[in-house]
């Protein structure tokens, strides 16, 4: 495996890890350690901000497939966040 392929794999794993964390923080996935649905929208917001920051900081430095993956993940977590935020009592 080349150094570039290794870095690409690690980058995808990092984004996937943040994606899973955001979904768990929104209560969309069970926490595998506790087997419970936990909801912390403030933490989810921070994770989404990290994803946005990574996309911005890696701009013009990603392959087209990496760029598409990051964009798709960010869109998905933001849509889920809006959905969860709307469930909060006014």
C-alpha cells in the first residue's frame, strides 16, 4: 500500500468516525459501550463544526472521491441535526 493510499484510508476512517459520533450524539445510533441512545445536541453541533473545519482546511487537497465523501457526510449529519433540533420543545 502506498503512502498516499494509506493517508486516504486514514482520512476516510477519521471522517467516518466523526460521522458515527455525530449520529450517536444526536440519538440516531446506540452508543456501543452502553447500548443506549444518548442525545447531546451541543456535542453533535461541535462534531459537525469539526467536520466543516476539516473540509475547509483540506480544500483543494482532496481527491474527487474524498471531497464527495466529506460533502455527503456533512450534508447527512446537518440534515439529521436539523431534524433532531426540531424535536426539541419550544
